[in-house]
């Protein structure tokens, strides 16, 4: 069957992802039809399933660089696959079953290509990037009995791209506007932006996307540290809102090399993690900040780094900013962004019909759907790859394979 004919009938797909904040597994159950610009997505259910506490601690430790054995890595990989599979099974309760799963997995390590990271021209001797997502798709397919697409980043990385961000092509088809230039700003553990120009002419080639820097990563780590483990995040940004940001400190932090590296670029907890937070806390001592002031200043860094990124690297400022991800619920952060962006409206994707909480999970459902149809998923202007490629490895459960062979 031709992809266009197959896409005429809605396909039920599950998208699964846990971001760098390791908050839990975002699961989205969607019906998808169409192919690219005509694609339609209907969200049937969206749920975040928390990790078991012990598993979350182990993931955070690995992400922070704590040494483990290969046997321990295998155990964590299996455990993540099992809870992802359980999330896929749970979200289908009360619904007709899905025929496809797109699982991004859990990123525990991300290394950008060295030539981009160091600002050098590409040479044959510069190492490629590397990115590791745990929660193997083959096991998810076996446990759920559903064809699963996983390892979305590796094909883009193999040809010289960053393997991130991978969502901009989905953003382009679901959130573009015929007259309005938009920035789709995801604020997970790390922030990333997709600039989508007005949808006319050669608009796809003008899309730009990159990781803007810290999103919630430093905030969550700081909350846990400052509350002695009593809290894991700043609900609605209320704690930060009770403090006062230290602007000289924010300006000092914005001198960090990553903020001035031109896109395409990507980052993670390897840079904006525990060690970075400890340096920030050390810097803050000179200003005698109280805990609320520290949180307000770290929140200001997230907002200021996003706006600095727009003003430095965009061809022009957007006419609207659409927020998504966990940080879109941080009301204080949203207020700071709006203040820094002055007259540019800051909305959430909810306000244009796409769930802000589950947009990333929806995106990986779409990427799996595209892989199933043989449609490329990366955007070279976003990842830095030299060409478009198919994203993801397809894992069929053995019972499905046997049925097909009979």
C-alpha cells in the first residue's frame, strides 16, 4: 500500500518520553491521519506515570555521571523498558488498542558533535556526537505485543547531526501559521526552541531550532537542595516569586560559552547539571542571597537565556511564543519571559489546540508514524545533519512476526 493511501485511515499510536527532569513517563494515546502538512492528530488520552522512587534516583545518578557497572546499566535499561511498557498498557485501558508505539526512552547521556561544541569546522577527524536513551524498544514491543519504534536520535547522529532537537518538523506541521512567525519553546529539564516562519514560499528551509540552555534542570536541583529533599520542584514558581532575582549574577552566568555558540547546538545535564548548580550556588554567596532569591535568580537565567538566544540567533523576532513542557506551568517563569519579551505574546500550545503537557509525547508518536510510513523525520536546519533521514529503529513483537509469516 502506498504511504498516502495507508495514511488516509487513522492510525492509533502511543508516544512515550521521559525528559531530562526525570519527572516520569509522559504517555500520549493519539489517532493520526494524513502525512505531512495535512497531518491530523487527535489526543485521546495523556497521562504522566511517575517513576518508582528508587529507579528515578538511579537514573538521576547515572545522568550525573556516577560510575556503574555494565550489569547495573543493563538492569536500569530493563527497568526503564518495563515501566515504559506498563505506561503504554495503562493508557490504553478503556480505549481501542494502539497498533504502534513511539518511545523516545530516557536520555542518560548526550554528547554533541565535537566540531560544533568547540566552534570548529567539520573535518573527517572530528568525532561524531553520541546520545544514549535507555528503555530498549525490543523489550517494550515484546511486553506490549505492539510494534515499537525507538532510538530516534542515532540515525541523525550517524551522519553528523546532533540527534536533537527532533521535534521541530512535527512542530512545523502542527503549529505553523500562514501569516505569523512563531517560536515553539519547550521547557523541560533543558529548554529548546523551534522558530517556525510564516507558512508560505520556501518556509521549511527557514526553520531554525536548537537547545536554548537550562529549562527546569537547575531549578529542580536547587529546590531539592534548598529544601533538604522535602521538595522536588517549585510549584507554579511560587517560591521563586517570593524572592528577587540578582541581575548582575544572571549577566555573569550568561557569559558561559554555550549561550554564545551558534546553532545548530544541543546540550543536557552533562553541562547544566549538579556541578553547574554548585558553581551557581558558590557564585551566589558573594551576593548573600536567601533561598527564594537564589531560585528567582536561577529562574531568571532560564528566561534570560531563552530571550538572549532569540535576539542573538533568530533571523527576526517571532510574532508569538508558544510554551510547552513542564516549565509552561511555572507561572513565575512565564511572567518573567513575558516581561523580557515585552510586546510579543507568550502563550502555551494549549491555546492553539495542542496539549502543552503532552506535546513531546505526541511528537514521538508522530515520528514513529512517519517511520512506519517511510517518511523522514529530522530537519537538517535543526540538527545540523547534512540530509534528511528516517528516524527510529522498528521492533516488531515476535507474535506479530509469526502471524505475518504464517
